[in-house]
């Protein structure tokens, strides 16, 4: 995983590299990199994840840690829940639960907007379906739609596959911090 913290032009970009696979934790920032808790930090995170449940859990944990350390703890639970839903969809539908396959997650925060993208190799587009009372599944995209500012898909990247993304507008929340 790569994480970049632009530091408002004062110290350039801080990149933290973490080995792929969803298990390693993000290295804590050193004292010289810390920022006041009242100011959120912009970041970009990229991680490639094998299509395995334990890797999804590890990536969810890493994202939560990054959100906490970046001053976005108030939205962390929502972001982790929605991201987990998209990662599980990528694992089950995009990778067909084949552990050898991988998908990627990108999270960026800047200018008051948090965006998360989950990319897999499948061209099959997600579509909300009406859940029935007896079904275990079928509610995930309805949950996504109710918790985020906007979401959608993008199939314009070269090669097969798609990106499912969501955004949360956080400018008002950050101003209140």
C-alpha cells in the first residue's frame, strides 16, 4: 500500500509504503510529521488486495487507521462500512471468489471530499436489486446509496474491468472541527 500525505507545500509529499496483502499496519507518523488534531490531512492510499476475506478485513483496518490518523475519525465507520461492501462485491462478483485474483482500492481525501474507488477485472456492472425478506444479500448497494454523497461506476479505463466509486463531501464537517 502506498499512502501520500501532501503537507500543504511545506514539506512536499510523505509516502508510506506497506507490503501488499492487507495485513500490515500503517506505520505511525513521526513527531515531525504530526499535525494538530483540529486539522485534517489530505492523503492518497492505494492497495492491491487478493480476493480473500482476511485480506478484505486487513484492508478495512488499514483504511480505518489512516482515517483516524488523518483527522477523519467522525466518518471512519461509514467509510469503512461502505468500502467493505464494495470490496466484498469485488471479491465475490468481480473476482469470482478466486483467491489468485486481485482487486485494488484507492482512497483520496482533498479539498473537503473523500473518494474511494474499488477496481476489479469484471465487466459486470453492479446494480441494486430489490431484496426479499428471506435473502441474506441484496441490500449492499442500497446501503451504499443511503450513506454516501454520490456513487457510481466507471468502465473507461483501458482493458477489461470496472471501477466502483463513492464520494463523501466533508467540507462542512471539517470546518466544524
